[in-house]
């Protein structure tokens, strides 16, 4: 996410950061182009074109959509297991309090 213009997040955050990569129309919806879904939130998206696809983490995982399809997005997926040495974990927590964007969970 960071390499695509996202922001660093604390490593223990359960929030989901999202970014619309190729918007069809902007108009008054620019506040939804990049943001966070908190652990207790769900974003509902209604597809308005005849047909299309929603992609997850690249082009290899996707679902087809048709007009009127509703997609619910949340951060309630099982946590990703990452193995870090304790110094990296401690450093990330310290940085999250000083410089990173933090959200209370």
C-alpha cells in the first residue's frame, strides 16, 4: 500500500487502509478515494456500471460485478501472521506514536 501512495500504519493496527486506483468519476466523491475502515466499520459499495470486476491485492484475485451489485468491505478478516524479531516490533510501535498515522482500535 505504501508504494502505491498509501500511508504507513502501525504494525499492530487492525484497521484496513484502502485506495481507489482508477476512479471512473470523481465529482463529489473525492473523500472516498483513500481512507481507513476501522475495525468496527463496514463500507458498502454499490456498483453502478453494467459489468466489471473488483480486484483484491493485484490482478490474480477478483470477482465479477454487475449493475446493482453490493460489496461490503471490512477489516474483520483473520489477522495476517508476520514473524518479526522483537526489536522491529518495538521500533514500529515507538514510531507509530511519533510519526505514523495512528487510529485507536
